[in-house]
């Protein structure tokens, strides 16, 4: 005897909005799963925020936690330099003089050059951004001051991006004199506000449209691609990375086919010190940037 079979069809609600909401929910859940699965075996703390600047779609993980910036704070220094020149308080041709006492170790090339070398303010900013030159950063900060950098960030509504001192020591800002902030070293920020700054730059809202474009173009010429966008081939990228013994940080805009994806990722508290380009933090940020680009789509 053939028994009747009851077939029940479960249909999703009709309408474009219902379909869009269902698809959006599935994609976000999938993104969260993929990010957390990638992070799970990593030894350290990860904080990140990402946003598709065309669609407004975002992803956040510990995005409003204050993190150590390392050299990514140099973006804020760059902004203040462009602002000061635009306001007529400085000129790009103003001279910075390299002396033995102003040389600091770490990234960059100026520490290897002769005492008494004269470079322009624009040269200093370029060296700071292109090769993350620490000595150039301090020469630029001698002109700008750390407090002026922080005031510029606050004028942009960014109250959680602070430079605390010059590279190494000296030039402490008001925020840097707060004992509670000593643990951050050079500076602190939140991934969320770093992406807000990137978005303002991309939209031409920092200093001026022309200055914002020039700053983005400068970030596109950073001479390292260790983290964000590392495995994305020739996809255009505007970026700045930073490194400390147990920390790796990177912020950038990936100009993907799905739109410009701005992201800020920090990997801290890593148990081992590894100064190679295959540092586990760099590799994780590379993988996360691919996941974010693939999922934050239109």
C-alpha cells in the first residue's frame, strides 16, 4: 500500500526588504563566525573595526577598547602637519635639522645619516609615513607639539586618539602625563575611531578635500605591506602599520571591487617577541583583512 506523503514548504516572507534582511543577517553571522574561528588559536588579544565606506556595513570586535597604537598614531601627526601648513602656521619648506641627540632607534633611515643634515618639513612627514621613520617623527613633533596633534583630533570629534609623547621619550602631551596612560607608550586609540579618521580622510573631510586626497595618496605609498592586504595582490591600499615587542597594529583602506573597506586591527599581548615579517600578528591581520573584504560586500 502506498501511503500519502505530506510535503510542507516553509516559505520566507515575501518582499524585497524581508529578503534583504535575511541575507544581511546570514552574511553578518557568517562573518562573525569566520573572524572568531580565525582568531581562536591566536595567542594574544585582538581588537578590530571595519566598515565598507560605500554601503555602511560594519564589523566590530572589541572595537571601542583603547589599544596601544605604536606607529599608527603617526597618521594623527600627519594630519596636524597638513592642518598647520593649510593654516599658514608652517611651510612645507621649513627646515628640520638632524643632530646626534635627536636620533632615535627603531624604524627609519635618518638615524644612519650624518649629523647636521637639513631636511624639509615635507621630507620629514614623508619619511614618517613611507618608512615609519622614528627620528623624522620626532623632528616633525618638535615643530607641531604632541598637544597640538591631540587638539586636532578632538576638533574632528576623535577623543580617543591620543599621542602621549615623542618616540622614545620627551615632549609629553597633557594626556601623556596622566599616570593611567603610561601603559600605552607612544599613543592610544580605539579601532572604531581609527576607522572614523580613515573615513573622514577618504571623504575629504580632514583639513580640506585636496589635503585629504594628498594624505590618502601618501598612505598608498607606504613601503611595507606586512599585514592588511598582504595577500590581496595588487589591490590598492592606503595604510599605516605599527609594531612593538608584543604588539602589531595596522590601519588601512582596501580599495576592493565591493567598495573601499576601512579597517583597524590590533594584536597585542603576544607571548613571544618575533621581529620577522612572518610575525603571527601580521599573518593574522592579513587573513582577517581578506575575510573582511570578502564579507563586507554590497
